[in-house]
């Protein structure tokens, strides 16, 4: 039991992520007939891609499906009979960047065709999902389909610090616009980095920056269509802020002197987490197509202290302390507070952590009745010294992850915790009808394919064994 609870405290275990970057960018993906795969050039211009049609062929038209943002503002098309000598058949001097681009070109008989981007609106180079070539003999037949390609270069896997700065800037600007209800402007800023850099971000560990961006795209896209949407079922989330931690914990067996932890709250962490809960609610609203969102309120528990931790374990290699809070470890008892918020659907308890500089790590944890004795409602517990804008804890994915434990609790047909813990983070364990590849994809599938069709996520008081066996392994009703 202890091992399971400790496992639960680490919300974002590595998932054995496949190399998602490699299959999605190679030049051959430009002629594979699949608009969800693309070739991406190395950053900068000029950049080119060519296709070998296999034999001299009469050509007079081409179509290109560009990725938004990563397109050339000027490009040329050349043809060749030998792959060495090229003649120009089309020059586009001012391309506006629409995603589908279809053009007649100078009729020519050639075996190779090459598209060269000359300049672009940014430094990301040119990405396209499909290059199609047509001739007069059979105007509808794409002569490039399945044909081999070569290219000037392909974007490297590595995400640079400048890329990350671009993403952080775009999120900061986009967020300001979003809060001002300029959802189109916000979405434009998010997409300006999401489209060219999203797949690179996705390959990073932890993927929290990718997920921060991805969920903002989701939210802004929803708000653009439903600017004034309010949840059909607004849920109440109460963030309880405990201002002090005063702990005396036993030391590890090798150094049994007590460990003292005395900390006050870092207010910047409160603000960062409050903003995170805003995005949790917005992304939840989008995820549930307007069904469920969270009304967040904050209550400071002045005079309260985290005075006890329920579980304490030491890892020998780093003398690292791991401990976990239960609401019962707060003094005085917060039971009257919980009772006063009898209509709350979820509590989020936030306290001064012990993270930096102490070789100690009081973990975060989530989920209801196991820890949150005294309430059968959702309860997330989180240390308040571990927040970083795109760090590991108190991120969007963390909120969704921990809340999903509640959903698992309420809708699964076995006792909690589930065995093995976090099995759903691994793609092979998903139900057969689920699509996607990553943890967030799993949540989308869960809500849209199971929980919403079943009861619209009405269940907010969590107990076990309430739905028939098999809800997770078979398509929902
Ligand atoms: Ca493709």
C-alpha cells in the first residue's frame, strides 16, 4: 500500500515515449498521401525538397499543403530531366501563407521536380505535409504519390533555448490577450509557436511546456467559437491556502537526527498556481465541449499550519526525504472548513513546501478519499515551493492527472488504487478504441468516449464499484 501511494505521488512518470519526432518530419512524408505527416526543413532559407517521378513525365500543375506559419513567402519550382540541370517552371514572389496552395506551372516534360523556398515570415524554414504533381494525361492523378524525395535538410530534433524563449513569449502574450477576451489574438500567438515547434516540444521531457501550449490552443479554439460559454455544470473548486509549514520529522536511519522544516508561503507560488487553475478550468470546459468547468475560489487559512505528514520515506542514495500531506496533518483541524464548503466539488490544498535546498522533497499528491479523509470529494494536495512556470508540479497536466485519479476512482469498476498504478500512461494499455499517443490524449479519450456519454461527468462524490465492469475496456454507451 505504501509503495502504491508513493507511486501515486509522482504524477508524471516517464511513459516510455516513442521517438515522436523522427517519423513526422522526413522528406518522404511529403509524398505519403497523409496530411498529418510532414517534412520540415532545417531552419532558414533557402530550403528545398524534390521528388523523383521515376520517368520523364509531362507536367503542368502542382499542389502544396503547407503547414501554417512555416511556409515560404517566396518560392520557385524547377524541373529537371537528369536531376542535375534545372529549369524554372514557376516563381511565386509573394505568397500569403494559406495552407492549401494549388497552381498551374509552365508545361514541361521532366522526371524531377523541385520546390525551393526563398524567404519566409520567420526563421523556422518551410514545412509541408503534401507535395502533389499533376499532368495533362490524367489531370486527377497525383504523379508524386509515394515517389521518393530528397531535401536540402530536415529540422533537427533538438529544441534550442531560443525556441523555448519563443514559446514562453508567445504564451505570455497570448495569455494577456486571452484574459482580455481576444481569443483570436491569443490563438494566433499560441499557434505561431505550436505549429512549427509543437512536435519538438512534445519530444522533450518533461512535456509540461508542450502541454501548457497544447491546452491553451484547445481552450482558445473553444473560446473563439463560444466566447461567453459557461459550463452547463459549473463545478466548485476551493483552493485552501495553508500559510505555514512547521514540521519535525524523524531523520533517516543513517542519520536519525530530526529534520526541521519551518517555512512560510511564497506568494509568487500562490499566484502561479491560481493561474494554473484558471487554465485547468478553461481546458476542462473545452475538453468537455462546454459541459464541465470549474469556478475557482481561494481561501486563506490564516493561523493554520502543516504540522504533520502522513507518510515519510527516505531514499538512501540522496538522503532525500519524501513525505505526503493529508488534510489531517493540518493544525488546527480543517474539518470545519471542509464542512463549511459542503457544496464544493473539489478542494485544492496548498501549503509551503520543503523543496529547495534541504535535500528534502515533500511530494505532491492528489485524489480523494485515500488522503482526504473527511471528504469524499476530490482533493488535490500540493506543495507550494515546487512550482515553476513550465516545471514539473502544479502544471496543467498535473492538475488533470490528479483529477483523473478521481475519475478513475468514481468510474472504474475495481478497488482503488488501480493495479498497476498509472498503467494508463502507457499506450499499449489503452482500450482498443482510444486514439492518440500521449497522456493527454488518454484523458481526451476517457472524457469524450466514456464519461461524458455515460452521465456528463455528473459524479463528483467519489466511491467505488458504481458502474458495471468493463466501462474502460469497451466502448461507452
Ligand atoms: Ca504527408
